[in-house]
């Protein structure tokens, strides 16, 4: 509604394609104040109101083939963005742009509808189309906020559950393009590409205690043992066509299972809506929308809520190094290279043929940082893991000479991506205290997990894949030959404290033709299980947080296949059931003994006892608490030879309780061990004032905690997890 002249009549124009007649109604009184006449046969109506000094709240009475109805004109409502929003969006510093952009059910001026807002600064025209207007782009053309490039509109009568898209024209005569909402909070399952209106505020959380405590957590010092999960193949329903479990079903089963095994966190493979199953979620098509494969967005909230109520944190694999080249998605969103890198040489991932973001754009960086905060705040996620960082850290990653250009200093570092990662981590630490980020970076980039104020990238943790590859290579060797490659066991601690590390036995180790983890171990079935138990104990007792992909906890013998369920029937085999029991006990011991986790990221938390016994393929080391009073000695035997009275030096005289022995009969071992513990001898060894004479089982690790005095009761001894008798 507007006046053509300062003192003229008020004019209302509306596009009503289904209307036969129309009139203007005073919304306050219900009075019909002026008829409207058809200006164009397509449905353009106009009417003028005399005697009104200023615009007023009005509605439209329309007559269609279905009868008469009263509707609201979308253009009589005020703007969605305020001055602060437009300023922050133009600067690329609106970290919670998701509160205004996208589709939000709202009540404006007493009318229920949905606000729509989308960033498309180079578009000539943008309209929102959907179930609420018959997908007719003529009905709801959006207003452009020129100062920030956002198009917006409030559509009265639109509601949750309705499908929508944006119709974008790049020029007056250009053919309209249909685009999904970059900030869709729910999306159609592939091959559908429409966005879905959903209410972000409908779910009622029950994890208040967890969220309050999260603010004070110190992840570097806390025990963190992560169970990595692919929701589509963890378990299935064979009696119902082997279908996936829903979010609701997973909420009932997954947290209970993870809690029983003692893991502290679940890490989910990407859950943003994605195009095809083979991508495992790493080709996201709607970064703000949980996949609909397992239910609606509140279903995912319920799963995370149940995890928190069970004392389990949730980490997401978060994909921000690439996005797919989908016609209805981000590529050439408004006719320009808006989200993707503007240089064609830097635009595509050289290995995956996906597109790379333009991290130099403040608005694109804001879109991605806002997405991180969206998951941490709206879904109460506790951590984000980013894979494949090398692809964006280096301008020449996977590219031949001439296919890339140097940075302004003549180097090959991607300075804009580095700035983005630093701003991302600063925002996460500042806005969501107690949460953390994890990087997968294999190129050797320095200071990935060091603070930005000392020149680091600011991540909370970095995957320690170098240690993993060295040790698994050693474990695959014939035990007779292991002594010739002893450095594969001893190299890791020399660099482990350069970063805050997570040791990741991830899905990438058991797919793509690599075979199952247990298949890498040498020997008979018993030998394989014994070696794998030894590997797990080594992983849990060396510095660094822990990550184990599903199925490895019971040593699945088949390579992981995302299209079928895990082989749960293997738990009928005592050796595989024993492996599961070992993982539960390793998690319990790791969490219960501060010396095993408080120093995961501090060099004061580890010391060698003896790393030079190559002939016997034995290593021994200490895990220490900061006060040096709590000491754990770990001895690992990488041969099948039982060694009686194997002597190691220890710092304190007294009793060392056998907290865990991987050869325990409980795990399927031969039950060779130390009968619950060992008294120290006043015999200096390895530069320490006293020593222990340890019985070393075959292919086994023994974990001994200094307790000062011997347990006085049989019950106290029995509390020791996985000890031998």
C-alpha cells in the first residue's frame, strides 16, 4: 500500500492468479473499503482507497472458483532484517545469521506465516515458490535489501512442512533458475531437492544438566574415547527388508550400547542432507538440514538428547572443504560464482571433482562459521571434526604447475583458507565454551591444534594418523621379524606432543579395499585376536584421545560395507565377545585413572621405561599425573614368548596393581599374568630406584597402577578390570 502523490489516494496492487474478483478490507474493522479491478488477465489487481491519510492494516477479499476467502497481502508486512542484521551481514560477521536467513515460522502483526530470506546479491529478481503459492514465481517476489544483498519476504498463511525453493532471475530476459535454500533447516531426500519449512524451536530438550556442565569442560585433560558411527549401517531391521533404524530407534539403542562399553563420545559420519549413499555424507546438499533418511530434524535432536542424558557427548563429521556440483544447489547460486572460488583453477577439488568454497568472501566464511555454531547450539553438538584439510591449506594440492597461482607472498599456502580456519576456531571457542574441533591433516602442517594467538590454526585436536600407520604396519609383520622394525613402535612418542592428538581407528581404515582391522594381524585366529588386543591396549595407554569405528570393538572379520548392518552375530564367538569386553574395560580403566588421560596432550604425562629392547620386541613406559604421585606402568610384549620375571624400573616403592592384562581369560587369552599385582623390589633398574619383575604373557600388554599398599580383600582385587588370577 502506498500513495502515488503526497496527498493522493492510497493504492494497493496484488497478483492474485486464481481470483475472479478482489476487494480491499480494513483489517481492524473488517469493513470493505474499496473494490479492486483486474489490470491484467494473468491476475494483477489494483484498487485505490480515498480519505485515508496514512497506510493502514488491510486484507484482501477474493472470489475464486472455490468461493470467497479473505487473505493477507505479503507486501503489507514490515521488513524481516533490522539495521543490525544488515550491517553484520554486509560485514560477514553475523555468526547467527541462521536466526534470520532461511525459512522461519513466525507471527507478524497477529498473522501466522513464514519469513523467508536468502543471500543473492547479484540476482536481478528472486521469488519464493512452494506449496503455499502453487509454485508460481509471480506471487511472492522478494524485496532486496541493497545494503547486504539479502532478499526477504513474509508469506502469510505458509506453514511448517511445506516444500519451497527460490526462483532466481539473473537478468530481465533470463530464464528463471530454481534453487534450494542454502539455509534450509530441513530438505527433501535425494533425488528430491526442495527445501522444507520447519520450526527450529519446537523440540523440548532434556539435557540441561549436560549443557550446563559442558561450559566448564577441559577437553584436553578429560578422558575422550570416541565411538565412530555410520547411522545407516550400525544396525538394521532384517525382518523389515533390512531397513535403516530411525532416529527414534537409534535413540533407544545406540546411547545404551555406547554407555555399556564406556565410550565418552559418539562421532557421527556426516548427517547433513546429502545426495547419494556412496558419498557417506561427504557430498552435502543442505548444510543446515539433517538428512531425512532416518527421520525429521527433531528425531536427530532426540538422539543427541538421549546421548547427553546418558552422559555421552556427540561429535559430527562436518564437511566444509567441498560441496557437490548440483544444479539446484550452491553452484552459480545467483548467476555468479557466489559460494565457489572465483578462480577456475582453484574452483574444484582435484580428486573428488567437487567445488571448493570461496573462503576469501566474508559472507561465505560467515555462512560456514554460522553453520558450525548452528550445530553446536541448535543441536547441542559437542564437537566438529573436519576432514581433508590439505585440500584447502595448499593452493597446489593435487595440481600440476600452471594449474594454480601463488599467494601474494609467492608461496603455495592458501592464506584465505588459513584465515577462515582461525576465525572458525576462535568463534567456536568463544561462542560455545567446552566444545572442540578436530582436524584431519596428513601433510605435516605445523601447529594445527595450537592457539591462533601463537600462530596455530586453533583446532582442539588433530588426528594422529602417522602413529596409526606406523604401528599397524608393525602389527602386520611376522613376529619373528618385528625386532628389526622396532622403531615403528618407538617413533610415535617423539612427536606426539607437538599437537593435541586423537588416535583414529576410523572408518577409512576398514573400507575401500583395505579389509578389516583384524585381517591385518598375523597368524591363526587366536593369534590375530591376541595381536589386536595388544594393539588396542597400546593405543589406549599411549598419549592421545581415542577413536574407534563401529564393528572394530568386536573385531568384525568383514570389511565394512555401508549398505549392510554390522555382523553382530560374531559376538556368539567367545573370542569376539572377549574383544568387546576388552574395549569396555579399556574404556573403564582409561576413564578411571587420571594418569592415563590428563596428560594425553602434555609431555609430562609420558616417560619411557625401556624403548630399546629390540631383541625381545618389548616396550615399557610410564603414564604420569601432573603431581607425579599417580603412576601407571605399561609393558607390551609383541612376541608369542611368555617372559617370566621381566624386570622394569619404576619410580616408587610399593605395590603395583594389575589393572588390565590383555591375555586375561575374560578376553579369550591364555590367562598368563601377575595374579592381580606385583610388589616392587629395591633393585635399581632403567635409572629408577626400584623395579618390578613382571610376567609377560604372549602377544599382550600389562597395565600396572602404583597404589602404594596391596589391596587387603579379595573383593578389592576382583575390582581390577581384566587382571589375571
